[in-house]
C-alpha cells in the first residue's frame, strides 16, 4: 500500500459482527478469556492495537507502542536504559525531554548535549557507556537539521541504539528507520492528531528486540497509555495526515519566503529555504520541509510580543500541528533557563487560506 492508503486503512480492524466501515470504540477494561484474547486494557485494547498497527506501517517499523503523551513516550526510552548509561542528545533538544534527563534522571543517567548539525560532534561525545543517541530533526524551535544517515552510521559502529524524534517532519516527509534509526518517536498530540484535541505519544521500532521488550514493559507496567477514545480519535485523524501535511508545507514555504524578504525580520529558520544551513541535508532526507518555522524579529522581545498581539488568525498558544495557525514567543514559554533567543517567534502554520495568513502577518509587522 502507498502512504495515503496505509493512513486510511491500516488503522481499522473490524471484529464487530455488524461490519461497520469505521472501527468502533471499545471502552471495556477487561475481556473474556479465550485463545489470543485481549485480557486487560492497560496491556492491550482493540483501538490501541489498531493505532499501533497504522503507526508501525507509516514509519516502516515492525512494532509500535502508543502512550498518553509525547513526554511519556520519550521517558519510556530513558526508563528502559540501565542506570549509569550515557546518552548523546542534541543541544537544542525539546525542552520537555531535556528537563526529564536533567531533572528526573539526573544521577541515574548521564547525558551530553551536542550540536548535531555536525556528525563529528556525536562521534566525539561517545563514551564507553554510551547506550543511546537521540536525534531530533528538524529541531524545536531552531529547525536545525541533523544528518540521520551519518549519525546512525557512527552509532552502529559502536552498537549504540538510535532514537529519532520525528514529530516536526512526520512520516509524510521523513522516515528515520529507512535512514538507519532503530526507533522513531512522535508526540502524536501534534501533526498526527492534527486538531489540537488529542494528547498522545508513540514509539515505532524497526524490529522487536531486547531493548524494545523493555520499552513495552515500561508501557504496560507503567501504565502511561492512551484511552480507547484517544486511540480512536488519533486513528481517525491519521487518515487525513498525508493531505494535511501537503497543505501545511505549502503554506509554510511561502510564508518563510515572505518573511525572509521583510525588512522587520532579522532571520528566518525554515529548512526549505536554500539559505538555511541544513537545506541540502534536509532536501536529501526529507520529501517535504514541514509546516513549522521560526523567525527573529528586529527590536527584541518587546517587539516580538507586539507583533503577536496584533495577529487575528494566528492563535498565541503553545503546541503545534493543528489545522489552525499557532504562534508564540518561544523563550517566554520555555522559561528562565531557555537557550532560545528572546526575540524568536515560532509558528505552526495552519490550513487557513494562505492570503488571509499573509495579510494578517503583513498588517501585524
């Protein structure tokens, strides 16, 4: 099946005798014992099974595990590591997972944060106890690009597991497993959910191995699972993912070009722009450049806040990936320890009419 067909059909498993066209929501927490039966909903549920099936197929993996949030998905990887393990992570790693490593796993796991736009930095950071390399590309919020294939080659030479956060690109535009990664991570709250009304996370594994079994044990025993309703809603949303992503990317590319040529803008971060430092690598490993962009406003944080306050069709809110355009001064959301420039505005470009979005930006700037 092609990508669009997988998105529509791989998340539907009909066992109901009435044969509905759409899989029903199964709210039961417990199930009658019989051969190969679902026993208890924390361990397995028909809606979660269907969701994990479509996620695995979209990302070219053998297995998948759905979680109640992206942070829960990321945490399950860290929890599966032995105490004392060393991790190499990006210097601009998503702040929620970075805070996990520094706060929750401080003293349990060791981590070095490096600039992954240069694979040599990853190679130089590897230690005897390095068990995990975490890639995030494009990164949040600076849209940095890491060469997945080169980093995986370095890690594989040392038998180190590679996880790639593919939230920004989605499987519509990037498939890390095909580039050498062992596990792909998603905050399914974002583009996979696509409507700002579902909280979730997911991991997709290239193969079922010992490390994956540990992650699955964390999922089941830890219990940070999505509800049947959330699984149903997410599976429904994924059906339109291929077409939504085309619209997001088309709008983001045009808006990035507009901003790049605006006198009030200092710099634009979007991998689709030829002047972007990682454009060539992105063009090689991505089939589209996504719907996220960031830019620096001349005049500092106060000017950035002023611009945002004047917008009509961009909602000043955290998160991303919904059909509506979202915008925020990212440093204000990340808090006092942020490394993000104070005048950086992050935009999740939505699916409103492009002319309305451009007109709105123009009057605000």
